[in-house]
C-alpha cells in the first residue's frame, strides 16, 4: 500500500501538531497536543486521529464517532514512536528514516483497522 507521510505541520509556538498519512483511497489526520515549552522538552498530553476520504469527507468509526483518542498501552507505544520521530538521530538521518516511518504508519494503520469499518 502506497502512502505519503506529512509530519509536524504546525504554526510556530503552537502546542498542537498535525500529522497526516495519505494512502491511495483515504487519509488519516493525527492531532497531537503538547504541554510545556515546545522548544524545550515538550510533553505529549494526548493524541487523536480521524479518517477522511481523499475529498475530505469524514469516515465514522464503528461506534459512530468521528475521531478516536489514543489511550492506554496504545498511547504509551505512540509516545515511544513519536519520540523517535522527533529525535536528533531521525532529523539528521543517523537512523533509517524509512524504518521509523514504516513503524509509525503500521501502528496508526493498526489503530484504524481496529476502530473503523473500511470497505
């Protein structure tokens, strides 16, 4: 499955970060909310995501909601993955960016599959 990953689209100084994964037939919008100073050790408060069609129509979850908040063990795993995405090693390509991107996309895709009825 082909995808395009758009990371950290935000306004300077904003505590909200938007990430998007665009697949062939849908896209996933991820919203991260941080507390603390963004330029010095920000702390991830919560993350949520929603699935849209390519023409921006929102797809509802199995529970008829429009978005899913990442909680529990999934949130802990998400924090670990985003920590690597925001690391010095990732930004300076000292580690394989492709592997990290693939891990991030696979994790989000597993959450999408478990929460959405895609047909």
